C-alpha cells in the first residue's frame, strides 16, 4: 500500500468507527427516547473532555477529574444538609472544584510531573470526598431539583457539554491562549524563551478543569444526589475520548473539535454495542470493554503514525 | 618514522546546505599531541564525530593502526580503542560516578553473571585518585560539577588504555590547578604511546602542548605543521584567513558593499538605549558587568566557552536570576523577572540553541513567527489569522526565508531559515534592544551574510544590537564595538574599526590557562548513611515509629496471628509494588497491573477448576498465570515501542481490554471451591504459616539481585536515566524496555497467584483500582516517575508503611476507601520532599 493510501486509512479510521457506531445505534435502538437519557452519561464525559484536551495539548494530563467531581458533589450535599440554600450549595460546590483544580495547577507549576501530581490528588480528593460524606450517599434532595435538571426539555448535562465545548473552542482556537497551549506542548523551553507565560497558562488549565468538574458535580448532584463513589474511572473515559479524537498524548498536536469526534465514536459504539448485547448472546459487557480498549490503542497508534508521517 | 595510529583519508561530510568537511586528511601518531584548531563552523566537531563513530563520512575512509575500519557507532569506536572526551557529554545523571565510568566499557561480571561492584568502585576510585580531588565515586553523577565531570571523563579515558584519545576543549571548565593536572595526564599518555587529538581555542595551550598543529577553515585543511616555530599570528591568520599586519592595522573586510563603518551613526551625546550596571547573577557566572549600547550600534560580545556570555544575556532577558545590578532600557528600569517582562520592556533575545530553545518544531512557520507578538496581531481577545498570516508573510519576504508554505512545519526548513524565522519573530516585536546569541552558528555562508545584513539594517533603524559570537571574524567585521568577556567579567572593550584579531583573541584568554576560580560548593548532606540512601532511612524510621505506636495503642497488635497477617499483606503489596517499579525505573509506567493480576488469577482459577488431579492443575495454573502476566506485560511494552505511543495511553487501553478479558473468562460467575492444596501456597490453615511471606521475600530478593547485580537490571536503570547515553554505550533501549515490561507483568502474575491462593475465590472486579496503590508503593519507596532511580528495599518499606497506615486507619474506623486520601497525601509529601531536596542539591 502506498504511503498516501495508508495515510487516508489512518485518517478515516475514526470516522468509520463513528459510522459503525451510529449504524449500530440506529438499527438496534428500541426506544429512541431512551437515547437522551443514555447519552447523559456520555455528555458528562464530554464536558470534562473539552478541558482535558487543552491540558493534554500542553503535554500534561489530569487524572483527578473524577475525584474532583466526587469531591464537589459531596461538598454540595454536605453544605445543603447543613441548611444552606440550594444556590449557595451549588456555588460552594463550584468553588470546591475550582480550588481542587487550582491546587493541581500549583503542584504542576512548582515542578511536579502532572502524571504524579494528579495521580496523588486523584486519591487525595476521592478519599477526602469519602471522609466528608462518611462514605454514604446523600440523596435527600427536594423533588423540585429534579425539575431543574432539564432546561428547555434538554437535560442540563447537554447544556454543560455545549457550553464547555463552545468556550473551549473559542479560547483554544480563537485566542492567543490557545497558541500558548500548543507552544508549551511542542517545546516548553522554546515557549518560555518566546515570552509565552508558561506557568500562568498551565495553572489556568488545571484550575479550569476543576471548575468544569465543579459545574458537572452540581448538575449531577441535582439529578442523582451526592455519591462519592460514582465517579471513579471517569478520567480514563475522558482521556480515551481525547486520544481517539486524535490529540497526541505528548502534546502540541490535536484540537478540541476532534475530541467531539472521539466522544461520538466512543459513545455511539458503547451504546450501540450495549443494545446489540440484548440480542447477541456473547456480546456482553466484557466484549464491549475489550472492543473499546483495543480500539483506543489502535487509534492512538494510528494517530501517532499519522503525525510522524507528516513530518 | 612511526606509523600513524589513526588516519582520516580524504574524508568528506555534508549536511543540508553545508559542506562540513571537504576532502580532509588527518592523522595521529602514537605518543604525539596533535592539535586541531579552527573557528566555529570550521569542521572540528564534524571531524570528532566521525572519529568517535557518531557520524559516518560521505566519502573517504578511516584507518586504524594501518587497517581500514568502519567506525559504525560510538561503541565500535571504543572497542577499537578510541576514547572521546566531549565538551557536553551524555551521561547517566541518576547513576553513580563509578557506574557511569564502568558502563563505558561494559559492567564487569563474575562467572555467575553478577556484577563485580567492588571492582567497579575500585577502578573508579583509582582513576579519581589520580585526579587528586575529593570526588565521591558513589554519588550520583548529576551532583558532579562540570569541571569534575570532565576530569572524571579524562581519567576514565586514561584508564581505559585507549590508543587514541580525543579531547574537546578540555580546559574550558577547569581552573589553573586542574588544567595542570590535565597536562600531567597528557604527559602520562604520551609516555604510553597514546595518540592525542587536542581541540582548543586557547592558543597558548595549543602552542605549549602540541607536537603538530592542523588548522581547519570552512571544512578544509589549511595546513599541518610541527608546532615548533608556529607563532600565534600564523595560527590566527590561518584560522581567520587574512594577513594580520601588526597591531595597528585593521583587519580588512570581504564585503565590499557592506564595509565596517569607521564612523558611527551615533554621536557620543546620544543616551544609550541599554545601560547595564554592575550586573551579577545568582550562580556567579556573571560578575559585575557594566556596559552601554547606543541606538544604531552593534556591540559584539566575544569570549571563550564558559566566559559567561550566554549567562549575561539570560540575566538581562529574565531567564537567569539576577543577584544585583541594574538593567536600564531607554532610561527606564523595568522589573524583569521573565522573558515576558523583558518583551514588555522592549528587549528581544534570539537564543543560542535553535532546536531546543528557539523553535517549536512541529508547528507551522506562521506559528513560530507570530508566537511572541500575538497581542499585536489580535482583535481584542480574539486571534486574527489574517493579520498573523500577513505579518508572517512580511517577515518571510523581508528575511528571504526559503519555504514552501506558511503552514509548513518549521522543522522542515533548513537551519539558516529557521534562524531567520526566530530572528523575524523578535523583529516583529519592534524591540529597543536586540540580543542575539550565536546568530550564525551552524549556518551556511550565504545565510550568514544575509543575517549580518539584517542586523546592520536593524541597527540603522535605531535598535541597540548586541551580538554574542565565538567567531572572531564575525565579531570584527560586523560590529561597531567589541566587548570581551572572560571568567564572567568584562575584560576589555575595543572599537571594532581599530581592533586587531590578535588583541581581541588575547583579551579573551585567561592570564594563565585557568578557568573559573569560584569557590567550590559548600559540602552537601551525604547521600547515604550506613549504605542506605537517606530516603530509605527515613522510610525505615517512619515504619518503626508507626509500628511502635500501633503496638502501644492497640492490644494484640504484636500477636503472632496479627503480625503474620500484616506481613503477608506487606508481601503481596511488595510484589505488586515491584511490578510497577520495574517499569517505572526504565522510564515507563504500567497502569494495567491490576487488570493483569486479575487476568492471571482468572486463568489460574479456571485451570484449577478442571477435573484433574491437583498435582497437575496446581503447577499448570501457576505456570500459566506467570506466563499470562509476562505476556500481558510484553504486549504493553511492545505496543508502546512499535506504535511509538506513550505507555500511559497503551496501558490505559490494555487495562480496559484485560479487564474485559477477565469478565469474559469468568462469564459473570465467581470462581470458588478451589482445591485446598492450592490454598497452602498462601496459608497453611492448620499451622497458620503464611507462604505468602516467604514467596514475597524470595521475590523481593530475586528482583533485588536482578536490579542491582545483573547487567540487564542495570540497563533498566540506564535507559530510565538517559536513553541517549544508553545508546551511546551500546545498550539497546528497545530490548531493555521490553524486559522491564516483561518483568513487571511476571510479578503481576505472581501477585495474582498469591491473591487467588489466599482468598480462594475471585470475582471479575478483583484488583480493580489496585494500580494506584502499586504505583504509590513504588513512588513512596523512592522510584522517581522519571526513571533511573530506586531500590527494592524502598519498595518493601513503602509497602510496609502503607499497610501500617491502613491498619492504623482501620483502628480509627476509617474505611478502606477513605485510606485513599492518606495514600494520595503520602505520595504528594514524598514527591514534594524529593523535589525540594533535588533543588537544594543544585
């Protein structure tokens, strides 16, 4: 196969997967209305994936997003239980998320590897969430909250997804902040010499990640209460979306709209396969996992190869 | 007439756009010092690289002891007997000095394949004793000063009994006393008939030491003569290419249309645009420097390597830290603590190292051009791509950058064009002061001329231009004034129109063959106490304290039953921690260890449930589990290697995949009712004896032996410490990477067997999330995530500490999930302490 054929294949592969996924969903769905609610989980991942893309663009990573959501969620629940009005509880949750993200930012700026720093804070924040909640769920929220969970007939999670992507795309692809992200990811030393504010940019990215986690926590808690264990493993799905979308884990290459592609691929395949599993016996949860895991690796390898062949 | 030990015959070597060596012949006789002299870009580095195996000639060949050889790589060069002491050598920062030295020739092993550390240390000490400096060969090489590092390299070369030794600027970082030691070593080598190639800018040294001198200029050999009778004048003339007619005549120029101006465009009344007064940096590399630069003048800054020119620029630009002094731009004294501040103050700096400090290789030409001036090219908060493109196009046209498209990755351009882009980037900022560090290094003659014209043009527009250069002709021909730095101080200042090459070169030379005479660093804390590194000692202390506290505050802690349970726990987590550590030490990471453990356990469990005699199923199950673990690890390693994907992404995907496999194998069932005898592996129910402890201890011991006493184990540390240095000493990073992942997988499989044996049942969710704790154990135990460091003892202690903390928290009725909070906190504390320690050491 000639070079350009291989390149075409590598570029089209995620789109083919998306097509497969959509076909699966379209043909196997029995109650289209349920799609909206099944998609809510995916929307949560997507909102976090928008910011995670920017972080990965700079060559960093944030493994603590799931724990930050858990922590903010618990904070909201605890504060609410203390008798505080709902709006204040929500604001406190968002503030908690921002603080957690800002702390990550400080750790990275002072020189810790983002991998180690967010691995540690991942454990720290989730443990803290457990501690604050006494490892129990807080679910006694007023019924009225459930009504507030949708806006214009669409669950809030989708609005949050839209908002984060729009803001992320505008900032990363429309302002100099975005250019700075790419420069830092490609060569942090040269970026510094080129008068790019490396520390400031990185701090804000990690703080933004915490902020979005805070918002997500509010949206989630309003619907399903504060559950400290509900968000474990979230970060891995978020990273999977980013990687499948084509952003290189080493930084400097990729884009936010592509993460939408990754999100779409993973969501449609996951939902489609789960529908299929009702009919086909051997396609159980494990098979879905294996497929997603293998795809993640395959697409990542393909993207690396593509990036290398462009040089 | 002795036969040459090394010969280059009609060697030519090209790089894109540059003819680095043009039909050069060169030879070295045994027992002679043959000096190689020439300006930067003359071809000296290329020649050294050819001889040391880093590069291959395009045409011509090398001969060693009369036979034609092909020096394919640095290992081959060393095996032939050619030792090279580079100016900036790759070395293993986390490994000890002794090990660094030993790796050059391969670690010595005994009949069992175990490394003879005593020999390694003895040899190193012998070499270092010859230096006469207090160098501890057991300390990490990163803690050596540059001077000591050079001296150790030289001592190693002497010890290796090489037949040819190449010394590249060996005294650039040495004091007068240390240089005398070097000269004594050279005498020793001459007595042993070693052929020495000596490269130096220091003409006094060259004339003192050399038996023969070869001058290179623009890739050609100008002449080779016996050193006797060669004068400094003749040397400079040959290097520079012009007649030097005494001290009062100026050096004539080559560009008839761009003559050096005898009259300045600025009058003495003009206030200087840049005023530097008594500038000192915190590292002592810039000492009390003061100078002015007026609008429209080009000030050349000349000096030898290590004179402090780049450090001066960095301090002005906000990268180095200023200890004291003033930097004034157009009469204002702005606070400059970062390049961003400097940019705001109107100072621009084109860095020395184009690749590492200048360009973002994969990003476009346009991006690299506008990156520093985006604020001017945007509409409010939003980027204006059209404005960016226009600005980039202007730069590219004005500077004649040869390119295909504005969106082309800058890495595809030639060095000269890349340099123009970086220069253009800063010109866009309309600077008041423009500082350039080696602006024409490594660039072809045509591009050099263009850049010089650009600088003159910029100066005529009123910018204050500072040009740092090691090329004497460049400084003489293209600046108005010349500042000479020596040992961090401003040694002399010349008017370029009337200065001679001789004067300027002489001013740059230290009075004696001395280098920096700064006081030696104050003594640091010892790295080890009683053989145990400080970190592990601290861990041991914490373990003892915590165990004691638990014993005192809770009844029954020291009961045999409780203790054995605790020890078994520690043993299991030691194995899992080691699984993570072996991969981390090689510079990788494997977050699928939990899933691998479960997969191995699932395979073992399924085999054990087969209706066959336990005497068959048990060994088979164990074997398969270990095999599955190893295979899984190898798949991880191979995929990240072949696919060139970072292991975190690969192991993330594989973690999901392996977990899926586990679920598939178990088919929603729980594995239970295993043969009783299998359980004896972990616990002998009747006597309470826990086999886990023995297995754990054995595993730890085995891994310790492999990691610290076998070549393969040390190679893991080597590639984690510096993959580039590893290649240079003949270690295959690929093979070693696979070994690391394989061992990690094997240990994960072992942990799976033990876990299955001790709980006698498993579900699909076994070990979900255990990878975090495994990595925590490794990191707390001293294995830095960047690789190249860590001891098995640390993992044992880390595991003990974590399990004790677990016990303590259980006593306080804090559940297992909440323990994560402590685990995370502990990782943070350990890593922060390590960071602080490392910064303090520097």
